[in-house]
């Protein structure tokens, strides 16, 4: 029997298992993101999704060297949908890491203490305040005048909602006090419970669908194309952070909140300074008791390190600041009956079981589906059709099944038998050794895989064709307008058929064709990512493009690697024993044998090559350009820190080096460019000297990076 690595505790994973697990998590999370953001059809509960991200984060923390180039921790959130102009955030709008219990909060304080190298008795003050369940917004003021409001979007690029925000009474259009010339105030827009009720009652009278919860109602109101409608919705805001700012205004988070108040922004009156982890946990408890009396929804408490100089030193780990954390409230639970387990087929053929539930309200939201992850999850919890189950919904939208109430199980119930054939195409479904997922082997023969691949192809990180989203792909495929990616670039031949679609006309067809034409020229990295090769995310797409330069070079190398692999299918450790092209592939940063195998398997399928051939004739693929690394002296260099550093912690040193484009590794080899030594450096320094690698003191290192 094969072991299911996904059930092994993080502390017990071997490095090899950790590597596989990170690969699985990256692929799973991308799939979930896709169903959630692109297809508006989540396949996993938020709690389960959080759990996946958390496991990924924990494994990365334990095995920092195994962090993948396409790690999900590098990505932020919701992609922008069209309808509003796009706005680039000069300072990204990030998300927050989560804490679920007191221990996590203590760990957070511990991490901050270690990172900053603080003594055990040095006090760490944090500002604690409720985490509002609304939408984040960034308000830009120039010379005290309100000029722009943008949603978070994916964190880097949001939507321009200035006209709508301008209708909000709580937001000053002019700040009377003296403020920095450029000031971006960030906060959360929300709807109060009374307002939410009133809106829903009105919607019922107007025969419109009710909003599921205040947050959805607030989102719907803020993203109205008609500001007159927004004006009728009493949106409110709490301000809590800054984005771009031309002059610093405070030394602490707390002082910043006081400044916001003076300038006339609403600041949450429950915000408070906590002086320790215990104090923070007590505040969390206190607010959780108040929660049901508040007029707005909150889903936890946010703690932010008070000293801004410390915040700056702590910096960010791609998705979230190290200096802040969200301490969530426990999930809400409810009981219902599982009617049926159905199987969904994803882009890479993964069969995902979905629980169809008798609809039930959990925390104000009606829930009728939950994902069951995989066959092991079903077996472990012994989940069966007809069972009464306890479901839980943490924070956001969809729930997970936490437990089966076996006493209520019908007498004739049978264990669920996972299909051994794909329900969509009938191909054999197999589970690879050490993998948790069962996959359909049909490839492009499977209509479900074909469709999901097309959706991936047009997704935001891939071809990102305006006006051609997942729903259009569904419809166009059903209507026989497209079958393969290349067909998209032949849609101009179908003008007549498109024009006759319901609700369409010449203008909509012209717009679509124009946005397709805009994408006919595409960077190689996007094309590689768009192909939907298992495990190949955006970052790997970029690596491959940079490494091979042109589409022709990439394909010919991949074909050679494929031939080599087919001749040597059994080697699992040493790429050199497989062949030269295969080794070159595995040598690329972030690509190991398992990913290389997925790539050669993909290239080895004639239908996939046919898709690529077809595309290369239709597209103008831009060669990859090597980035300019001249800016930082250590960009692209491999650095090892050893010994105990005096002036900064190891974590901070690593973070700074990485921010300047260096790669930090744990052991010295011929590939190492610099070894930086603290006190008691030990054998790594000796090895560096033996290999003739420059050894730097801390001061020399500082001089190098500051030069
Ligand atoms: S601070 C860089 N404070 O939670 C830190 N965020 O899960 C910025 N949120 O995107 C976030 N209430 O939209 C902060 N009091 C609060 C918040 C809060 C709600 C949201 C915010 C953020 C998300 C992260």
C-alpha cells in the first residue's frame, strides 16, 4: 500500500516527502484558485483552503530550501474582473497570515522577537483591532484632495472605483489639516447590519435576489457601474493603514491611527495597544464576546507591531507582512445531510469528490456544496452518501465537512466507492504512487480536461483575453465555436455565428475579436504557463522561458528530453543518467525531476504537440529577454550565511539578500558566490576557503549590499 503523504504531520515529513507535498499543494491551490476566481465555482471550503495554504506555509518554514519557484505563498488573491479601469498600486495591498489559537499568537510574537533579535524581556507592543469582514480600499489624496479610490484586486492591480467611493458620506473629499502631498489611506468598506437588512428587503420587493451576507452586499454596492445606485447604499469605512505616502507622519501604528482621526477618517473605536501575546489573546476573547452586539461583521482580530521602524525591518514575505497577523474567530458549524457525492474533473485530470448537501444556513450563508478533497479524505472520515454531517464554515464562503454523525447513519448505507474510470470520458483513472489524487488518463480526449484547459488558457495569468472568461468558454465550446486553444485565434472567421448569439451584436463581436487580436502577440513565458502543464505555474513558465529563450529552442530541447526520458523511464534520482537535455531541464532553479517528468510527459503526447504547433502558426511569440541585473551587486548571486550574526538576525539577512535578487542557500558548494560569516563560523567557512569562494565579514557584506 502506498502512503498518503498529505496525511503526514509537517514535523514528520522527510525532505523528499516535503518536496512532493509542496508540489501537490502548489497544484491543488492553483486549481482551487482557478475554480474560485475564474469560474466562480469554488471546489473547496475556505477553511480547507486555508488549511492547504497553512500546510504549505508550515512545510516551507521547515524546509526553506524547498520553496518552489511557483509557490502559492507568492501569490495574493482575487484577480480583477473587467468593467472598471485598472489601477496599479504603487505600494501593493497585501493580505495577512492567519493565527487560529493562542499558541499561534505566541508563535507570532516569538517570530517577531527572533527576527528583530530582541531580548526576552523587551516588550513588543502591538495595535489590536477587529478584522472587518468587508472589502479593502485604497484612497489617494494629492495635496489634501481626494483623487482616486481603488479596490485591492490582486494586490498589485485593483479597480478604479473613485466615482462610487465619492458617494460615501464618511469619506472626506478634502482634508482640512496639513497632510503629506501624496497620501494613500487604506481601510475596509463595509455595510452595517441594518443597512444590509434594508437593502435585502428592497431587493425582495423588486423581485431581485437577496445578497447572501453584508460583505457581498457591500461588494455589489461598491462595484456598481452606476454610482447613483452606490449612493443609495449607506457604505461605511474604517481606516487602518497607509499605502504610498510622501512624508512619514508617525513613528508608531498607534500614532498613525490618531493622525487618521485628526484628519477626519473613521477609525475603529475598539482599537487598542496590547503589550504581550497574553494581552492580545485576552483582547481577542473580549471582542469575541462583543461580536454579536456589533453592527458590522468581523471575522477576527488583527495585530500589528506598533513601532513602524520595526515594521520596516520585519518587511514582507511575499503575500503578507511579517509584522502583522489576523487572529481568526473559530469557524461556525451546522448540521445537514449529505445527499450525494459527485466527481469533478479538473484541468490536469484530477478527480475531485464534491459533497452535495441539503442546503443549510451557516453563519448567515446558505451552503449546499463542499469539497471532499480526495479519496483518502473520504475514507479517513468514512463519509457516505445519506450521512448526517457537521459542516463548518470559517470566515468566507464554502464549508468543509468536519465530522459524520454515525448514530444517524441509515441502516443500508455503504462506504463510498471511488470511481476507477473518469466519469466524463470513461478513461482509466489512476492514482500514482505517493500521490493523493486519482487522475483521469484521458488527456485531451477527456472533454472535461479539454474544457478546463481552455479555461486555464484564457485565464488572467495566461492569455487574459478581455471579454473571454470561463463562462464564455463553456458556452463557445458547447456551441461548437471553439474546441482547441488555436480556435480562439480563428474566431474572426465565425463573425456571423457570434453575432447571432443572444444579446450579441456587431459591436460585441468586434470588441471580442479586437481583444483577441491584442493577445496574438504573447511573451513566451505566458504561452508556456497557458499550456496548463501539471505543476508548471507562472514562475516556472518564466524560468523556462528565460532559460530557453525562444519557443523553437524550448520545444526542441523538450522533445530531446522526452526521448531521453522514454529511453530511461526508471531513473528517479540522477537526471545525468537520463540524458543531457533532461539534465539541463532539471538544473533550472526550482525544477526537479518530478516537475521535469510532468513537462516531458506533456510534450510526449502528440495531441499536445499538435496544440502547440497550431498555436505557433497563429501567434507571434515574443522571445524571453534576460532581466537587467546590473542594479544590485548581489542580484543572481548565491549566498550562504554562517555563524551567529551580530548586527541582524539570520532571517533578516536572508530576507534582505533575497530582496536584492540573491539566492540564499544553506550549504557551501561550487555554485556559492559569497559566504558571510558571523562569530563561530565553523566548517562552512573552511570549505569556502578551500573552494576559493570569497568569505565576507558582516561589515564587508553590509558594505557590498549598500554600495
Ligand atoms: S491590516 C499590510 N487591519 O484583511 C496589512 N486588515 O486578510 C494590511 N482587514 O486585505 C491589512 N480589517 O482587507 C488590516 N483592521 C484591519 C483589517 C484588515 C480587515 C482585511 C484587509 C486585508 C485582509 C487580510
